[in-house]
């Protein structure tokens, strides 16, 4: 595994990262890794169906006005014809 050093990080950003990590019960390093993974798209599901579902789920809601159903028609009478 590789390591990186981030220089010239603003104090405000570091403080916000520390608070965010504490809220999630993570170390600052783990929180930074999680942020990088999400930013680079590594949080996608491994199977295709789950990836498609995750992609379309936000737009899957549609409010449609459905027409009222009509009563069912009488089924045809099958069998012998009267003579």
C-alpha cells in the first residue's frame, strides 16, 4: 500500500475532517481514505445489476396518473353450440 503526505492543508479543513471522522467513529486517515474512494468512484457495487440499480435509483420515481379500470367483460361461452 502507498502512503501520501498532504502539505499546506488549511486548519479549517483538518478540523472538519477530524469532526467528520469522529462522527463516523473513524480515524482521520480512514475518513480521508473513504473520501478519496468515494470521489474516485470505488464505492460502486461489484455486480452489474447492483451498479445499474444504484445508477438509476435516484431517477426511478415517477408519479403517473393511471386511468380508472373498466369492469371486466363477460368471458366467452365455450362448448357446444345450441342446435
